[in-house]
C-alpha cells in the first residue's frame, strides 16, 4: 500500500475499497497459479510448507469478492519476520500482524490510490498447521448447495456492510464455523 493509502482513515479506505461481490471468474485459478509460482521463485523450498488457494475465489461458481486469497504455510524453523521482509521486497504490502490465537501475517497486492487493480490478492502467512479455511473450502466444493447458500448470505449482507469489512466478516462467522465443524467431522483428517 502506498504512503498515501497508509495515511487514510479506516473509513476512507473502506470507501475507496468497498466490498464488491462478483460472479466467479474463471481466471481466478490462473491468477492463483501465477502468484504461487511467483512466491516460490523468491522463497526457498525449505521455508515453504504449503501454499493453498483459499476463500471463495477457490470455489468454482461461488459469488465472491474479486480477490484471490492465498494461505502460505511456513515451516516451523523459519522466521516469519524474515519472510515478511522478503514478501514486502517482492510487491506485497503487510496489512496486519496478529499474535493470538496464533501468529499470522496478512498481506495484500492490488490496492492502489485509485481503487482496486485488475488482480487483487490477500496472502495469509502462518506456520504449517491444520487450518479451518482448508476444511471450509473443500466442504463448499463438495457441497454446491452449501456454497450457493453461502453466496446468498454474502449477497444479503452486502447492503449492510458494503463499507465495513470487519462487520461483513463477523456477520459470516456463524455460517463459516457451522460448516467448518461439519467439514472436520466429515473429513476427519488434517488438511
């Protein structure tokens, strides 16, 4: 994010970057593949445990924000702060660092002073683990009726939360938690 954007208030940022929902774009997979390859080009194999396409853009046919979400899992002996520096040197912007309940760094790419670029990414960097996002993604892929219900929920929430990302995310939490629990019961293995 440019210096101009980093000086904006949260309300100004939400106005410039509202929640937008679009029909599934067949290019999301290609965009993910390109960015995964890009990340692998500047991080070593010993630092990466796994890279996954997560979020609604990973589910074919699902209404979603036009954002490709990526989960980057780092090996336990790798310093996340060092990987963060490397990511920032390679075009990613650190948006948030969360310490609890687990260490997580969130980056973005595709946010400009004029709004969203054509390709927008969110990168979630964590230690290798058993992450809910993978269960939820796979459950939506395997259960199109639940994916459709999730799309309708997001559409219903849009009018109330278009300029409130935190509220929008919080309003989806109960649905996501319910089906993530079902996924963990169904799949019964580490993702």
